[in-house]
C-alpha cells in the first residue's frame, strides 16, 4: 500500500495497521521508527482527513460455539 500524497511514515503506519488494526501505538512506532505520541498524532490526523475511517472486526462464524447467536 502506498497512497500518493502521504509521506513514507504515514504509508508505513497504514501498512502496519492494515494487518493488525488493534496494535498499540507503541508497537506501531517500534515497527516504523516513531514514538508512541508521534504515531498517535499521525493517526489522529489521518482519521480527521478521512484517510482512516474506522477499524473493522471480522468474525469467523465457524468458530462461534454451537447455540450462540449474535446479530
């Protein structure tokens, strides 16, 4: 993933969270070479610009125990 108009660090952050959006800011920072506050600031800016629009949970229904229902 490489979004034109974003710098290399923002693109690196997006690449990391694409694979695991629940990763902590500290862990993301360790992967891209930034501090936790710097990662949070960059992600907040990308959220405010609509580049990051949310975080998704994918539920594997084949792993749900029998008899459990959800909507």
